[in-house]
C-alpha cells in the first residue's frame, strides 16, 4: 500500500512517495499501484526497480497484464514493447513514449518520484 511522501530533497523538484517494501516486490512480477492520482506499475528489471504508467499510450491497454524482460515492457494487446530506461516504443509504432517515474530504494523501502508541476499524461486503464 503506498504511503506518505518522504521529505522532499530541496535540490530536486520531485515528490518522493513510498510505494512498498522491497521484499513485497516479487522478482519477475508486475505490481499495479495507484499513487498520487496515477495508475502506476512497479517491477524489477535486472537489478533495478522500475515504475511506469499503467496504461499503454496507444489505446490504454493494461500494461500490468504484460510482461517485463531484458529491459523491455511488452504490451499484452499489441505486442509492442517499451524501453524501461527511456520509455521509447519499439520500431513500427507511432505514439508517445511510456511515462517513466524515477525510483529510489531507501532502507528496504521503494519510493517513486513524481513531479508536482508536470501534468499527468497517464490515461485510464482499459482492462
């Protein structure tokens, strides 16, 4: 269950919000959350935790039903994939990149960073 924000870093415009404990995030699984008014999914990719918007930018497919492998998140509806570092979509698709949220691991807790001045581009999830 997401928790309250941690103290904001004065040098960063981001609002860091607790997502879950590290041990609650199963390797290989995609975990959907609702944080700061956004549908987000969390997953481990190699040795990093990644947080991205839950709805595919193409038609709103639920990316929590997709799969994550080798730095890519695969859409369950269109088989397009997204680069988990940049959000870029695979070749042959023409729509905006996936929104990527920065993450931090602090004392066994995972935090996701949100820019309060940035509009939420995430669409509702089409289940």
